[in-house]
C-alpha cells in the first residue's frame, strides 16, 4: 500500500510491502503513524503558540513532558558534541528543536510499524527516509539542480537524511558564531536510525566543512557532502547503488561535484 499526507509542513509518504488487514499489518497501525506525526506537530512545533515547546519557552510549563525531555536531552547531546555549533537555543530566537524532532518522531513511527509486524516499508518525511526490508534506493538531490541527482544510495534497513540550503536557504545557523552556516551546500548521512541521521546531518551542516569529518567519525554513520567549493566528499562505506565492494574515496579527499 501507499499513503501520503501533508504533516509538519512537508509531505510524508509510506510505502508498505506487507499485506494490510486481517493476517497482516493492522490498518490501525498505518493510521497511527500519521496520527502520531500530527500529534508531534501540535505538541512540539515552535511555530504554534499553543504547543508545549512554545509554552515551555515562555515559562508557562514548569516541567516538560517525558517525550519533550527526551528531545531536549538529544539536543543538548549534539550541542556538546559539536562545541556549540548545533544549538536549539540561539540568542534572539525562541526554542526550536525541529532539527531533532523530525528524525526522532519519524523513527518512532517506523518502530511502531515494526512492532505491528511490518517488515518491508519505506517511510519518507520530506526527503528523509527510514527503510526496512530492502534494498531500497534513495536518490540524493544535486544541491544546485532540482532535476538532477548526485548519487543513488541503496539501503536495506536504516535511515538517510540530508541537510542543505536548496529548500530553505541559509536557515541553519552555526551556534558558535550566530551566523548562517555556509561551508557546505549539502550533507547526507546514512545511519541506523533517522533520529541519528537527521541530527548528525544538521549538526554537520552547522559545523561547516569540519562537520564532514566529524560526522564520518561517528559510529555507524556514512556521509556524502558537497562543500561550498562544489567538491564532493564521501566516506568509503557509503552504500552507493551498484557500487563494487571495496574502498572508495574517503571523506577529506576532494572531487568535483557533478550529477550522476
């Protein structure tokens, strides 16, 4: 089955290869995926004045819920790991944990599908993907040409997330300087979970060029990035579709960015 809904400001699509209904994945589990994401948007969006995040930021919530506390703990983990480059509490801005909330919530949705018996599915939230029972092919968009791909990844069970400037401009800020991060055009991270892939991609982008090596050093993460000089940097284990096994260009080596 395939289902698409607009949630959290972007399209969320689910392709489920398992049968749905009696003897298969309960239809309620599919409904639950989208109901959960709508709940997350209502509770954690900084753009909704009545959300828990907005009320916490205004001092109206004495103690955050367990789920929001989990999100804020992850935010602090990445702030510390990046030396402050990744920061959801920037001066002059309200609390904005979106960089963690998206991946965390979609990963939770994927786990609920697995718990309901789903074995083969692809959950795509605005271009960030959780996949199971693959191989699934995931295209990485060229950072300057919407109709081209830089590469195609092959993922069996795992997640892919991209942070870039091409959709929302210079929206990611380096918390160390308070200025938009401009050292990279795009960075894609493959990781075991979307919680990690999404946060690491955003954190690496905020760090700029040094963020590629930082992300590559994290256990279980593979990286594909295009820097401001239009050079491609990728880790040897990046799961490129159709690639022969063996070592490839390592992060830090430079190659001219070009569409595949």
